[in-house]
C-alpha cells in the first residue's frame, strides 16, 4: 500500500526534500531516498511499505534490549525493509538493506497489529529489525491503535531523525532503545554514513522534553569503537547530559555484513566498558550478547542487593516491590514497573497475522 508521507517540502530546483531524517534526500519524480522506502510520486513523498512487514515475532522484552520496562513480558516485534543509515556491521542487514519488496510477506493494518498483540497476551509492540523512523506514518498509526487497546509502543532505533519529525514520532512511543553506535564523528561518518551530533541531539530531546522511558545500546566492535578513551568520553557525556539513571547496554559484536574480517568482541572488552561506565556514575550498566548473569542483572543503587536477576532472557531473582522499590532498603529502581514481573522467559514465537486480520487493510 502506498501512503502519503509527512515532513517534506519542495525546493527551488524542482526536487522535493524529505525531512524525516538528517539525510535530507532530494528527490526527482520516481526517485527513492537512501532508506529505499520513501519515494517521490506525483509531487509528494510517499511511504511504499505502509501496511507491509518482513515478519512478526513474539519476543521477550529484554531482547530489545529493555531491562527496566515491564520485565518478563512478551512483546510483539516487527519491522519492514530499508534503513536510513548504512552501517557496515549491520546484524539485520538482510532486512535493513533489502531492496526486495517481496520480502514484505505479512500485510496488516494498524488495528490488526494492535488486536494481535492483545489477543496473544503481549503488553507492547516493538518497531524493530529496521529503524521505525523510516516508516514513521505506519508506526504512528500503529501506536495510536495500540494505545486505544491498552498496548504500549516501543521504538528500537538509531535516533537518526530530524527535530520536525521526532516530536510526532516520540509523542506516540512509550519506550525506546536508542542505538548509540559509537562516540566519534569519524566512526559515524566512515562506518555508518551518518552524524553523531544528530543522535546526541535526539537523546537530549528524549531526556529533557519527553516522558518516554529509554535505554541506550552500544555494540562494541574490536578496534573500531571500543577504546578506553572513547568509552570514557561516551559515559561521561551520558552522565553530564542524561544523568545517572539511563541504563546502558554494551553488547558483543559478531562478524557480519561488511565486517566479516573483524573478530567477535571478547567478554573482557564488555566488562571494561561496564567498569568505566560505573566509575563515571552510571548506575545501571549491562553486558549483552554473552551469557553472563552477574553482569546482566539489575542491582540496587543504594544497598547493592540484586533486584532483577537475568539468565539470558529468563528472570531468576526478583526483589522489587509492586511499586518498583528495593524490598530490602526501599530505594526506588528507575523504570516502568507494573506489579509482579511477567514469566514469558526466553521464548521466541514467530507469528503470521492472517489469523488476526479482522480489520481490513485500506
């Protein structure tokens, strides 16, 4: 389905500029932006993937990763195709770099997705696998349908979005995981074809102007973005601009896409990053993509008691009150908690939405 897009304007040379992301693609008739899914058609920008997905799956919320948002609950995850960055290490490249619209196998209206989440017991829907910024109109419509049914919306994103578009996008999101890919402009330019400054601006916006719960993830790539000086600079910036309560996930790289010649991230690098972040005052720092319960669990920032134990995506310990306070010393744990944790565990359940298509796509 073709859907009229928002956030564009004509420019003097007859082209139309897309204003959704800082790439500002300038398009002639029939041209697509770098994301591939936003196209100029009949003197406007249209979204070519509205209502179409590369697939749906029920995941644990911790896989997004979100450790402080409705722990233990299932989340209905989906993506479309394309991306507005060009990360050489992309671990979902078959989706984000896809130019094959036939990959978009599932069709679903926003109402159908919200109904499927409710009927399968999911507490939330994740816009993930590729960046939801590029399918903003579809994501917003889904989020509004979800809200009417009491379902939360979660954006898994690189935060590469313009000030004009981000207000509407994030006012419809309840939580986000923002992928902070590195902490130098050189890395963003050479490895991701983007700009660090725009992502930092988004993070500041989330903290200062929204009530969206958000966490940060950085994939540490050996020899690329894992130096001690860069980790020091990044975590100091987070502390100074976002505060001590924003959780950070340092996750392990594995060779993929155009970086198959780089080795996997050793666990020692993840632990180094965690130590630096904790030293600089960040209270909740996690390692990911490795099996390490002690460094993937949540601890009370006051008394040190384990609050939420995690063995991969399975919750083991739970020492929070229904209000989200440490049951030993009473210190609040930041996040969004709603009584006892869920028990979804580590299951991943692929889903076809044909069974939930009660409302036609139109």
